[in-house]
C-alpha cells in the first residue's frame, strides 16, 4: 500500500460502510520494505482505547483511511 503518511497521520478511520471507527494513532512500517503494514486506531470516549489493525486492503481518500 502506498500513501503519504502525513496525509493520514491525524486522519479518520472509516469502515466499509463509511461509518467512522476512530482516529489514526500510530502507523507501523515493515522493517524490510519501509511500507506501512499496521495502524493503531483510537476509539472510545476521548480516544482512550487503541487497537491494532492491518493495512492490507485499506485505501486512503484525503485524510480518511478506509478499512
């Protein structure tokens, strides 16, 4: 997956139906390819919960990350 990390760093994570899941937390890169492979999604009240999500199959539209 190729995208500009700066575009999504403070973006919104959206599901297949267009519903907001949460906000982008940390982006993790593959050690060998330097390509983004995982992202954390901040959810819950005030974004206090954080979950790891694989980026395989994800797409970027503006600042939104669609999983």
